[in-house]
C-alpha cells in the first residue's frame, strides 16, 4: 500500500511511510503538512482495511481515453473493481469538454470574421456600382459648383485676413 501511495504522490501530494515493528503503522503525510497515522493491526486484507487490490499498478503517466476505456471494459468483464477508473473517465470527460470549448471559440471567431468579410464585400460592391453608374455630366457640374464655392471662400478669407483694427482708423 505504501508503494502504491508513493507512486502517485506527485498527483496527490501525499507521502506514505510504514513502520514494520509492532504495532504495524502506516503514516500518510501531506506535502508541507502534518501526518495522519493509520494503524492496521496484523496483516492488511480487504476485510480489515476496506481497500481492494488492483490487478495493475497505479497509473503514473498519461494514457489515452481509449486505453482507459479498454482497461475498464476488461476489468468489468473480469468482475474486478473499477472504482479507480471513475476519476480517469471524469478527467477524460473534462478534457473533452475543454477541447470542445476551445474549438467552439475558434468557430465563433471564424464565423464573426466571415460576417465582417461579407460586410466589407458588400460595401466594396456598392462603391464599385456607384463608380460604374456615374453620370459624368452631373458629376462635372457638381465639381464645378464646388470649385466655385471653394474659390469664393478663399477670396473671402484673403480679404478678412488683410483687415485689422488700423484699417478702420
């Protein structure tokens, strides 16, 4: 039991120490915390500890969801305890949800960019249509009237600029 706990101490933050001298004790210590002493009298069995033994060693590295499900199915068929797979399956589900969220966010960004691109394309088509359908005679007359207004404004500015208080005296 000590070896199984210490094999996953990096994930759990718990270290185990055992004392083989009577009375047999197993001390669980949280990293940076205080210990909890668990006394097991005699030989540790599933009857006096309430713990079941697994057929395989604890997992110390990542494995794929499919491998976890395959091991779960094999242990179910063999009639073994599958409690230890519940956390693995939950972690896999959390990872799937996280990946789905990321992909969903990316899809939303793509759809938003498509909408922006369609709006830009529509504006460009409108401007192109305005240029193609331009009535040149009307555009020239508008240009000439704007030029006349500009020249009048410039001449008025020059005259106002030249005025001062001394011109009135």
